[in-house]
C-alpha cells in the first residue's frame, strides 16, 4: 500500500466537506514524508555530507513549489499567488543549496552571506507580495502596484543593508551579522502573515493564507531551534539526520492545506479588524528601522527610503478608505433604491399595500395647527366583475386594464395623496380632505374617470369595466376605524349594484 493511499484512507475520518481537500494534497504530503524518512536515514550514514541536508531540505521546497504550480493550473483566480509561492520555494531551495554546498567549497563566509542574502531578498519579496495581497479583500491593480512598490522598497533596504551602500562606501555585512538581520526579517514576515491569516479567517481564501502563515511561523520556530541548538550549541556536522527538523515548515504547510482553517473565538475575531490598517507597513518598516540604525546613518538613501515607505503606506490607506467610502455610498444608494422598490407595486407603479399602511398609520399622528387630529378621507376602490374579465380575456388584458385604472386614479387624486394598489383589483386613495361631501365628489370623479375609459367587458352587465367606491372621512385619528368604515362603504356599493359610490355614515366612524 502506497503512502498516498494510506493518507487518503486516513482522510475518511474527516468531515465530508474537508475530505476532498485533504485527499488532493495527499500525494505531495506523502512525497514530503518519504523525503523526510530518506533524509533522516541518509543523515545517519553520511553525517558529514552537506549534500544530504541540501537535497533533503531543498527537495522539500521543490516539492512544495511543484504543488504550487499544480494549484496555479487548477485555480485561475489565484494563479498569480500560487506562482509567486512556487517562485519563493525555488529561491528557498537555492538558499539551502548555498548554505550547505557553497560554504566550504567555492566561497568564503562573507561571500556566502552575500549570496544567501540575495536569495533571501528574492524569496522574501515574493512572500511579501503574497501576504500583502490578503490585506484588502477588494485589492485592484492600483493596490497591487502599491504593494509591488513596497516590495521594491523592502528589496532596496535589505540590499543596502546586507550588500552595502555605494554612497556611504559600506561593505557587505559579515555572515553572522547578516544572519541575525535575516532572523529579524523572518519574524516580521511571519507576524505579518499571521495577521493576514487572522484577517481572512472567515473568508473563502482562508484556505490559502493560513497554510502560508503556518509555514512561516513554523520556519521561524524550526530555524531558530536548528541554529541555536544544532549548529551553535551542539556543533552538529552539516549532514546530521537531526537537520530533518528544517523540513517542518513544508510539512506544516501541507497539513494546514489539507485541514479546515481553525475557528476563532469571537473576542479574538474582533482583534482582526485593526490588522488591515497596520499590516501593509509592518515588514518595510522593520527593515527601514534596521537600515537607519545599523548602516545608513550618514547616507541620504536611508531617509529617502523611509519617506517613500511612509508615503506609500499613507497612499495605500487613503485609497482603501476612499474605496470603502464609495462602497458605503453605493450600498446606501442601493438600500435606498431597494427600500423604494419595496413600497412600489411593480405592475402599476403606484404604492403597494406596505406603502399604503405606512401612510395610513401616519394619519394617527398628523395634527392641525390647533393640535387636533388632521381630518383625512379614504377611498377604497374595487374593479367590478374583474375576475370574469381576466377569465375571458386573459391576464395580459387584465394587467393592461389595471394599469389604465391606476393612471385614471392618479389623474383624479389631489396633490399629496397616497395612491396604492392593495392587491388584485383593489385600490385605495388617502387624501387630506376634511369635508365628507368633498370626499364623495372625489369618489364620483374616480368612478366617472374609470367608466370613461370605455374598457369593453363582455361579461359585465354594464358592458364595460367599472369600479365601485367606498368613501370615509374621519378626524379622530383612528386609522383602523377609518379603513373599516371605508371597507363597509365599498361593500355597500358592491351590493347596491356596483359602478357607484357609497359614503360611510358618521356613526360608523366612531373611534
């Protein structure tokens, strides 16, 4: 049974939605584990052979780089990020080759440090672009250009720090000092990656960012332990099997990629919000502080890089805030538009029942200058024998008739009236009319206007489409009583032969 099969069978214990992801990463995880075992066994036999560690650890980076290329082919949306990751892994592998193969073969320590620093810069720039892409969910080409510019400042600062400045006539740093500076840079990059992973923990792309963060954090931990314990304290030979611990970052990446992102407590999730404000400048700022204090105190290039970093950081933050402001404005406009649509009947473009109920409720708080409730008149209007009209001519003709009735109501209603289609063939007009006789005249005007449309209705005794109208006027500020009275008046108009107006009696309007 192959290691890949073993891992895929182990994945059966995972939840179904994560099983496919773990199975997809299983071949590379199996290859990485096989290389770990081979590295360990070879280290037991050839303890002083630097080639063992170079192949064992560099091979891990190449396996991960191959996986990144494979993912770039599968996921076009994240292709650029996966290709950047594969590039970083290539430089990572070359860095291990430089550390273990070139130290005592071709170069002195200081020159080896220079080569290692160049490879470190190339790897760090790719990883920096990967991590900063996760700071802002809506990153566009302009934000990417700012990120690339910040990566350029990062490379320039590291280059001046480690390789020396031609303006200040500084020489490259010695190997030991260059290594300590790289440790600081690795810690800064790992913390930045962890912050971005926290920021993206509840987003779909968390499955990309949190394995990268886990890998960088594991690299900081493993490299610190290897250097402080295995190299400095124990002085192990370069091919020792214990150097297999340096493969931990790649193994952690594959395991993290195959498992779901960890769920964060709500309190910790709240801490993720400030990350987007400070994360973009974390790594360049750390680099520039070191540059300005270590090497470039009398060199104008250092301050220039510091000013450029601050300007880029400010520009990036302003562009994000402006875009968020536009998004908020667009969201508010969309919400306002949606709210307006929710109050409109799509067929007739009159108000719908919700808008009518809102207008009716406002009558209970409307008052005159004397403090009394403001009188209003409500007209309930219903098309006569409309179901028969729909059944005989179809819903298309029925919809056209309703639109024509709605237009007639709009022409008849006084200004500032609330006109609504309550549903089906039922309409309402709420007008600020205090005189019951004026309300009755408005009802008659509506009835006459619809009748004059002369819409043929073969199944109506009148031969055309007509409406019945119930009218109620009230000054007591009781919308429920007003609507009930108008409904009773409409019911009376229907049972009196239709195509007529009935006015509610005053006693029916008692609050």
